[in-house]
């Protein structure tokens, strides 16, 4: 019996949006691509944009919000934000993020992540973990995060590529800091301690186009012995949706 449907519509340094459906409820996590792109990808799935019940924001950087204003106004979509996010986004139909929320058929648990702006990760229906844009994951959340069916986890950069790459030093410092992004190694380390017998999919997300390669992210993940139990490992791409995941 299929309970959840998940599809990453875009993921990377230039834009992020993920679609999740359960029963009669459809949500987006972030909307960091232009409205026309999101409409196109939803319609390819035979999803009416008007049927999106809510948008959950992880944070307000442009690669997570650029399509928000147009989409939310056009379809009057409910958007979950915090009071601290209000100054950065222009939306009217809002609810405030709380530690636990119910959006029709979907239950959401919220964790704080560590970025250079107020940011959050989500546990959807106790089955899907969504964490990007964080320098680390607080160990106090580990019990909440363990042994879920799907992990969508940031694997942003290869450490050596970042060190040797073209970014100025101050930007490199930001990325590898505790308020930056998870490296391939950090992502693989966390996942090796979180995945369990129930885990069916791992999606490596938010890869840097400058400081990472798909094969490096995959190889780092696969080098962890505990991850051999995962049946499906997917690397999300900047402008190419993943397969539709059903669990």
C-alpha cells in the first residue's frame, strides 16, 4: 500500500523544490525555482497547481524562495513561515511554523538546522526526513531522525574541491563552517548512523555545481558500511526531477 509520494523537482545551489503527497494532501518543501518551472513540472505529473495545500519553507535564501511570491499569489497557496522570515518574503496567506504541525493528512515535525540564516528541517509523517542547508545536525535530534523510509539529505560539497576551487576564502569559510553546508563526508557520516531496516531511499541533495560531482557524493555515501542496507540511492539534480518515490 502506497502511503507517500515524493519527488524532488529541483535541487542544487540555484534552486530547490520538493513535492510530497499523501492521500488528499499535497505540499511543497521550498519553492526556489521560478513559478513557470514549478507549474511545468507539476503538470507533467498531472498535478493541478491549485491542489497544492501548503508550502513549507526551510529558510528564505533565494534558491529556496524565488518562485514563492508569484506561485502563492496566483494560487493563494498557504505558506508556512516564522515571524523571523516575514521580513524576507512577500506572502499573504500564511501560518506560523511550530514544532509539530498537521496539514490535512500530513503530520510534520520540525527541527532547527544550522545555517547563516534562520533555518529548519522537516520530518514528514514520520517517514521522510528533509535536511539541507546546515553546517551540522544537532545530536539531540538523532532519535527523532533514525530509521525513516526516505532521507533527502544535503551532500553539498567535496572538501578537496572546495579547498582548491575558485571561491574566495571568505566564502569557503562560510560553506565549511558550522553555519554553512554539509560536505559529502559529513552527510555520509550522519546518514550511516541514521538509516535503518526501514530505509528504502536516500536522496543526496543540494550538490554544489562548482564544488562537487555526483560520483564523489555517491562514492562517499557508499563507502559507509551501514549504508549497504539502502535499496535505492538517488542524486538530485538542479533542473531535472527525480523519479517519483512511492512508499
